[in-house]
C-alpha cells in the first residue's frame, strides 16, 4: 500500500515551493527550484502543524526538512510558480518520480507557458459554454 502523502504548495515573500509530507516517515520533503530552505519554510511547517493538529498524532513542525535532490532548477527568478505546478503534476503519478527526465523545463519554459495558457483557455471556454446551457 502506498504511503499517504500530502503536498502543499506554498509561497513566501519571494518564492514558491512545495512541502511534501509522507505520513509514514518522520521527515518532510522540500521541493524548490533553487534548493534553498529558508527560515520561512519552518514557519510554514508550524502553520501546517496548527492546521492538522486535530488530524495528526505527530508534530510535523518538529520534522526535519529534507531538500529533494535532482529536481529541475529554474534559470530565472520568475519561473518558481510554474516549477511548483510542474512538480505537483509530476509527483501525482504513481511511483517515484524520475526527476532526471524533467531537466529541460528551464529551456522548455516558453512551451510550458504556452501549454498552460492553452489549458486555462480550454477550461474558461468550457465553463462559458456550460454557463450558457451548452453541455457536451
């Protein structure tokens, strides 16, 4: 049986990142395109603990944060949000993620942005059609 995992996308005053908690382990994974754990990350862990106090028996705020190695890294300072979305997309598949196969995200960013815009447009168009009584 797979380990129950919770992924939380977070944003501090500068960057976006993900904290991934796998409940069977006493550790939280930190997914960040710049490989930097900041003091804000630990504050976020405390907030997560407060939000899950009634659900979890363990104090996750005391767990060490472990940087996930081998993640694709960003080449610019303004792609962190898209990297977080791509991390989420890659990590929801069954089994371990092969991060090495995703190392081209930085140079593929124009294509990734275009795919994202196209996806949003399809969702928006679909919701407009449904709003106006067109069901397919």
